[in-house]
């Protein structure tokens, strides 16, 4: 069964509610996710490459196509100061 993700406009991310639990349970996968995020940030900063971020808020599975401006241990930072908590991200492509 394929999980359906709905596209969201970047400008609407600030309206979402993100639960505190991490949707990726295995530590190895969490480390891999962090590495993917840092790679995507480098691509965005050096070559203005947009990526798709697949994530989940408290209601839906979503994705956004955007440039990642920054990555911390806790969050991904997008334009206009919008953030997505790392703990709610499935994958970055």
C-alpha cells in the first residue's frame, strides 16, 4: 500500500501543528535523515536546488518543494523563517 502525501504551499507551513514524537523510530534512520537534511541544505545554498520534504503534522502526511536554508539538530529552516521540526520529517528527495 502506497502512502499518499498531499502537497502544501510553503507559506502555509507556519499554520501547522507538529506533535512532539519522532515519526522515525530507529536511531540509524534518524542519523540518515539528519545527513539527508544537511546534504539538501548544501545543495540549496550552493546551487539553489529545490528538494521535496516529506513530513507529517498532527493531521496529514504532506510534502513541500522548497530550498532548505538551514538545518539545526531540531529543525529545518526555510525562507521567511518557516521551520519544520526534524522529528516530523520522513524523507528528503
